[in-house]
C-alpha cells in the first residue's frame, strides 16, 4: 500500500463561523466539515495501510460538532488555561481526531501525510506532547474518563467556567475504571463534565451485547448520579443542542448516549463489525470516496 502523499492531504481548513451565525448555516458548515473529515480519514487509513476506520467514521459527527461549534478552544488559544478540554478516551480512533484538528486549523493539513510513518507526531494513539490540541495520551481503554474527571475537578477548584468533554467507546465502558471515575464525578458534582458515548454497539470482533452487555446503559449512568441524554450521534442539530447546553442539569455531570453506526455512512462499512480494524482495498476505497463526494451539501456542491 503506497503512503499518503502531501498531494492527497487536501482537506480544506473549515475554521469556525462567527458566534452569531444562523442555525441553518452553522449546521451546514458542521455537516460539510464532517464530510471533508471523513474523506481525509478514508485516505489516511487507505494509504497508511492501518487504522480503525469503522470507529473513526462513527465518531466524526461528534468531533465535527464539538470543534466546529461547541468547544471554546482553537489554534489561537490552545494553551489558554481557561480553554475547554476535550479528551479522546477511545484513542485508537486517533486518525479521526487528527483530521478534525487539521480541518479546524490546529495542525497543518500537509502533516496528515506523515500518519503512522516512522518518527511522525501522528501516531496510532494521540500524544499530547507532540500534537497541538491533544489534551491527554490515550489508547489503553478506560483511562480517558478518569483523566477528564481530574480536569473537571481542577476547573471546579479554580472556580473556572471551563468545560471538559470526553468521548468514550461503548465497548470501553466495560472497563471498571470508568465507573470509579463516574462515582467521583457525581460525588464532587462536576456539572461541567460531559461524557459522550459513541454508542455504535460494536467492538472488536463482536457486538457489545455479545461481549459484556451494557444495557440498560441509561439507567446505570443515572444510578451513578449523571444527567442522561440520548441523541442521534449522526444528527448535528441534536448534538449541537445537547453538547452546547452544559451543564444540562446543575449539580450533575452529563452523560450523552450518542447512537451511531460503525462505518457510517459508507454503504458496505456501516454497522459492519469487520470494519473495526480493516483497511479498504483500492476498489473499496474508490467506492467509499465516490459515496462521500456525492454527499456534499447543496451549498458546498457548487464549489466542487
């Protein structure tokens, strides 16, 4: 498999729209960002010959909404102590985070061509010392949420309005460290902490139900003291409304169950467990690229 070259790293830098942009325009902007991120992520995995493309695709709408409209963080304030924090606990989908960071100007687009190459800063799992915008080194599952609780507790001790968001995989919630962290978050009433679950119901090799059933997930999270909200994880409007409404319930951390499909929206990949860790062949790559390019929002299609 040939390596991704700089000429293939073509994702446009979308940036953020003005604070008072109308909802319709804002949602169109997020949708186009998500589409462009998916196109570049597809190239990233195909040319590198490795990656977790199924989980990348299920998480991208969440990432595009957070970076495109919710998080108070950008290339110009990435070191500001009062910035919002985002932690990717499911660190194996680092490719989706790198392409999102490139789309919003945190890292040069050309750097994506180094993904997984020797000595590259863009490793298979994110490294906070190497990539601007990365808040925590993650990869071992069950670590990101405890780190996020620490950030949220720090903000509370500082009497700071900064918010902390953490994206976890649903299979990852089988790790007990998450539930210990959730008890602490409830104990300290960390209502500026938001846990977002990429609820695609698939993990490596099987469904979460077959492996270690999480249901009733909403009842379990509520029993641990969280305000629980369920959304369509591919609906940018639903995501925007919930993620920008923190604290959702004063005194309680928020637990967002984002129902998604692994591999979304690629026809042969969506909801297919085989695509947890698989690389598209040339034919599969071309078909996926064709589908993603055809999905442009009418406003942006004229610019293609």
